[in-house]
């Protein structure tokens, strides 16, 4: 397991060099919330995490009852800009009412379609069970899971249908050199190579499940006599990315690149 932290504005200015020297290997910073809020600390932290040599991540705090998943995903991406190869992108889903499966799937699929990076879902097992994110939520399994769980179960059991979680947030009251006050502490439940690979952009084959899920959203809306413009836009983005990457692959095969 590899140690890391996740932070927000509450931690104030952070000495990222000291964090890296402490043996932490990754860090997530809060970027956005809903469709209007941008964390004042995100620009400093986003740059500082990378400059310190840590695997960097950014997360979006979801407000499903306020706005659409597509709008929130676009707000998140507009804030962090074009992610670099190896960056980690996450949806923090711990607020909202009712079944949130389609909302979560739309946010995650929009990020995947736009960036090529497979985003991570953060939540707790209790919240997921209460909001339709387990049992029948097979479409979510392709997205890595970052789960909150206390130290009474090591490592934490992931809720079905996941077999395991990739990240484990085990305390909200930790401490870390370079950080003032308390901080959330996390483990990556893998090795250094697996952590480095997690934020790599997808191959052409890996886009297909996301494309199928997006098409299902469109078909479901059509069966109810409705349109789903957000899913339609996401599908167009996926197809355009597949087209662009397909051209690159073909050029490599014939020695032009």
C-alpha cells in the first residue's frame, strides 16, 4: 500500500515538498463543487502537487440535486484544464437524494469521453447502498473505487459489484508534514507501477464500454419520449476521440509518426 492525502481549502497553504519528503506518493485536491464553486486553493495545489513529484489528483464535490451531471463535469474540466498523462480525476459523491446511478454514470462517462482518463468514484459503502450505486450498478464497475472506511476493517471490503477498491480513505483527522492541522489520509491499495498507470489515457478498445453506456442513456430517454442532449454530446465526444486516436494509430502503423 502507498500513502497519500486529500486536501481542500481547509488545510490552507501546503508545503508540497515536505509532503513528498514524508513518503507520501499521491495527493488529491478539491477543485470544484456543483456548477459555480471553484476552490481558491486548487491552482496552487494542482501545480504544487506535480512540482513535488507526487502523483496528482483533483476531485469534484457533486451536488446532484442542484444541477446536471454533464454541467458539473464541464465545470470541473474547465477549472483544471487539460489533464496531463497520469493525472487522477475523481467524483466525490456523498450528497444527494434518491437513486444516483444515472447521475454518477453520466458524470464519469463525460470525463472519460472528454479526457480519455478513466475517472475514480469516491463514496462510502453506506451512501452507495442507499442511493442505487451497488447491486444493479454493474455499469459503474469499470470506474476505480475510492472508498471511505475506518480502520476497523483492513483492508476495507468494497461493496458489490466491485471486487476491491483502489483507494481507501481511512481517517479525516490525520497529520502530515507540510500540512497545517488535520488532513484526510489515504492508501492506494496497489504498488507504484499500478498507481502510475491509473491515470493513463485509454486505448481504443477501452472506450467501447463507455460508448455503450452512453448510448444506453440515450435509448432509455428515447423510450420515455425524451431527448438526452448531455449524453448525445458525450457520445459525440467519444466518437471524435476514437476517430482522432485511430488516425494516430494508423500513422504509427505505417511509420508516419
